[in-house]
C-alpha cells in the first residue's frame, strides 16, 4: 500500500507540471498566464508613481536647503565678496541690513565694497592680507555699509516726496564725469577705464548713480531748515555784494547746520570741490558773486565769489550751508534700534 501511494504522488506531480493542451477555448487563459509571469519582472512604476514624486520633491527641497545654507554662510558669516556671490545677490534680493523696515540690498553693499577692494588690490601700496590691509578693508566695509543704509533710507522716503531719478539724469551725470582736463573722452574709453581701474560694468555704474542721485535729492527735500538758511542768505549776499563772513555771522542764530566761509585756492576747472562742479563756477567772471548753488551731492548749498581765473584754473571764496536733517534723522533711527545690520562690521 505504501509503494502504491508513492507512485500516485509521483503521477500527480507529473500531471501538475505537464503543460495542458492549448485549444481555441484556452488560448486566452494561457496568454494571460504568460503575461502575468512577465509582469513580476517589470518595475512597478504604475503602482509607485506617487512615491517617486514625493522622493523627487524631497531631494529637490534638501538640495535647495543645502544651497541656501551654503549661500547664507558665504554671505553673512564668511562675507564672501566674490563675483559669483555678487551676481547671486543681483538675481536674488537679500538684505545686508534693515533701516526702519526698509531692506538694505546686499548687492548695493557688495558693489561699493568690491569697487574699493578692486582698486586697493590693483593699485594700493599695502597688501590686503596683511594686518594693515585688513584694517583698511574693515574701514571700507564700515563706510560702504553706512552708505548702503543711507541709500535704503532715501529709497523709503522718496515716495513721500514724490522723488524719482530719470535715465536722462544718469546719462547727464556720466557725461559730466567724462570731461577731463584734456577734453571729453568717448563713452567706450570711459567704460573701459572704469572696468580696468575699478572692476565695474556700465550697469554697475548706472545702478550706483541712480541710488546716489536719489539720496542727494531726498537729503535736499527733507531739510527745510537748510532751505530757509539758503533763502535768507541769498537776500543778504545780494545786499552785501558777497560779504560771506558778515552773512554767516548775521544768520548764525537760525536753526540748522553751521555755515562756513573759506577760500578754495586754485583748483582745476574740470574738478569738483565739496560737491560743487567747478566748471559751473568757472562760468562766472572774476569778482562776480553767484546766487545760491545746490551741490551735486548731498553736501548742501553754496554761494561763491570768483577771485582768480585763467584757462585751466580758478580760485573762489565761498559760503557753505550744510544739509543736516537726513543724517540726524538716520542717527535717531539707529539710537532707537530701528537699524539692524546682518553682518558684523567694525564700528
């Protein structure tokens, strides 16, 4: 009986593995069995598509987070001023500080810092990796960060006073800068020299000029005290025919900045003097007294009297009325904690 059972089992195994006969009625069944056997070797993407999407998003998020952390470290800890980081800040706006809720663009700070660093590295007499060189760079960082904060504050105030800067104003400023003692240089030569000596492109220059001109306009617009001083001084300058010392003495009690009286000495006609375009002063005749002149910077108001003049040089006496409101307002904001810097720069 035991032997017969074993034979039956073997017979059943043989029958179970032996292929059944394929007929027209069973061909569909056999085809499905064969396809089902192949499906287990195929990557089941149709069943895990959502997992792939989730994994791809996770990889992308982690990569972006790592890149962001690296960029943050390079900007705010290492204070990397390379061309790459500068271009990154031009594309992605990030702040280097905040003044009264207004972002101070990091690219503004880097543009000015790189301008000075490039010049010192190329023409300076001190190696920048030395102790004295590092002190120079720290001093420059403080200066350019303060300037960038001033630009941002001016940008915040500009809409209140409806102040804008046109492209024409920028081009006129560049045209003035192209005047030299030997004549006017071409735009190509000017921009080539700018790139060679300071590492700036034309776009870098125009962006910086736009911010500077806006700051100057705002500084004049908000300083009513200096404006009042200039108006009163104008009356007395006309009455005294240019007695600047007497005018400053009579108006010393007016609120505002302290007026100063001095002489320029001989200066080149195509130069600048405390925000004055000397070429404008040179239009006056010897002994002639000007009316009120706005400086091309945020320096303030001037009255001038020509003392000497020749084809290339001029000497004049002047009465200067400084602008003080913009800087005093900004100082108040700093004292009240409304100016926050995101990088460590020596005071």
